[in-house]
């Protein structure tokens, strides 16, 4: 059935304390004061429960260590209520989870990510169990994991990894049956750092461009469609005979957008074998076709303006771009403060052979230090409860702020939100790229080579297979 987010958002505020823990719908009577019986059923159908028992941990403390890098703290924790929507939602999440399980959840945020990673090494070596969870820069967290600093999350009982807040991370990060680090809705970083397609509604209207929402819903939104739409918009506004930052573009992105595009279209070069180990594997003919198509797209746009993680936002904010492929973070922090009226869409599929939309991005990962293993059940329970609350309550609020309007005010935006939310993930190769410069180069083929040279470019980096063997060996060595 079609999800009714407008109903959900109204009903969530009235759900009782243990809403995530409930699974039998017995609290529905509490909601009927605000919505009709039929709407209540819809909200109950939509809400995803964690299924956890309401354990009492006797006032125990879960202490999280994070970094000052990239405002990491703000993605997981709010010290006090301050009237800001997401801050207050995170505060309410912590308050409700703390009360439900009789715990205190505290956080220490200090030092750059490299210092935090080094300190974790030292604490694990010393058996220091001060911290229950480490939430740090993605690639350095992988380094900590491969040095044996974290336990295997899959060994903790009572976790239902089929819940949607684990999607896009658990399967990807598991190697040889070990999940030493992960990223999920415990934090909002994956939402903000996910790459999505945004379009300028005023420019679309001025060019009489109809955004193909119905095709997107039906799974028939392809890269060729995006190329056709953007072709009519690109123009040399100042008439100087060359395309510069003063002109109009059909499509804008930047360095980190290139990686996400390659991955979203299925241009990955790393996969797993039957035993769950990382291997070099790719379809060269398809990869060449993907790169050729993206090169045609870039004839209608640019990936060169602004910083590597700003995705041409300045031009988009000046009404010089129909589409931008950007992290949600940039839309939230920059674009929504401008006068641009925009909508969002998933990046298109490459062709009919691609079964699902994909929405690649970046994240901040977390792991449970080995000295805290005795508390693993409590840590996992709290992480799941917080993830459940965020998935149902906080993530829709993030999207409303990004879009600048209530999801219930726009059925199209609601549908696009749901499509994107359910296909978000971190690229397998990028997740481990901190362990191999060759792997990084292969994740950014659109930056480093072209369709005519990609075969030789990959061949020259064939030793990445040996890098992957070393990563696999480290997973074997880690007790977890």
C-alpha cells in the first residue's frame, strides 16, 4: 500500500514511550485521538518496530567517543533542547531510549579523527573500557577495525539485521562473516552525506520540462532520459564561445559526485566471492558503456566548479543549473538558504538491465571496542532502539528541512523521498579505499580516465587484487 507519510508524521508525535519496542499494535488506541481509525491503521502499517524487549540496565552508562571532524557529534547527539528541529528530535530520541532502558547515554567529542583513531588503538591495547562505541571518520574507522580494535557485531545476539535501518551497510561491510564496523540510522550522517539528484523547479518550468515522476515511480527512469532533458538547457549565456562559470548548465556535480555516479550506474570493480571475500571483478564492456554515457551527460554539464565536496552548488544557487547531483548535506546547509525552489529524485538507472535505483553516498562509521565486549548486548540494544527511533521519527524531519516543506504538501516529493531512502548505501570499494590507493583510483574512474582508456587504466592497477587479499587476510586475523 502507498505509504502515508503525512499520517505518520502526525501520529509519531503521539506514539507512547515504547513505540519502537511495540509490535502488536496494542497502543493504537492512543493514536485515535488524533487521526481516524483508518489513518491509524495506515500509520501502524508504516511504523517499523525494533522488536526489542524493554530491558532494565539499572542506570548503566553507554559512553560514545567521537571526533570534532565534520561536526560528527551533531549527527548522533544533542546535549539540550534548543528549538532547532533536528537537535530537539535527537534529544528526544536519547531521552526516550534512556528512560525506556534505564540508562544514561553520554558522549565525548574531542580531537581530530586521526587522533581519535590513534587513541582507540592505545585504549584497546591497554584494555581501557571507558568507551562503548567509537563513531569516527569512515576510512580511519576501517583502519581501527582491521587492527583488531572492534568486536564482530554479527556475534551479538538479538539483533534483527533485516530491519531497514541496517540496509546498505551490514551486508556491504561484512567480510568473511565479520562485521567489525558499520553505519546505519543510529546516526544521521548517512542521510546528509548521501548523494541525490536535485532539480531547479523554476528552470524546468521556464524550459517547459516535465519531470518524469511517473516513470521514476514505475522504475523506468534511465540515464538517457537525463541526458535528453539536460541537453536543451546548456547554453553559453555570455556568448564568449566557451563554457565557464558564467553560463547555464543542464547538470552539475563534483569530484565526490563522480564516484557516486559510477557506483549508482553499476560501474563498480570490486565485489565479493562465494565465501564473502573481497575480489576484483567487473564487466569491462558494460563499464565502457557507462563511461561513454556519462561523458555524453557531461557534455551538458560540468563536474569542475566549486570544491570537491560542493557539487557545483554555487552555480545551482545562482539559477545556472537545472540539475545538481549533490550530497543532501549541501542542499541542507547551502541551497535551501537560497531562493532556488527545488525538488529531488533518485539518480537514474543505466538501462533496463539494472533492476533497482541505487543511491550511493558517504558516512561516518561506528564500532564497539574490544574492551567493551562484556557490555555488547546492552550497546547493541541501545544502538538498535536509537536507530529505530531515528528511522521512523527523525529522518522524515531531515527531509522536510532539506526540501523546505512538509512531505505531506507534495506527493511527488514524498514518493521520491521513499524511493531514495530505501536504496541508500555505501559503495563497497570506497568503504575499503583507505587501505589501497589503487582501490581509490578505481572508485573514481570518471575523474582519472575516460571510456577509451579505461581498460588499460584498470589493467595497470591489476595489483589491487593483492591489496584486497591483504584486507581479506586482516579480517581472517582479527578475532572479532
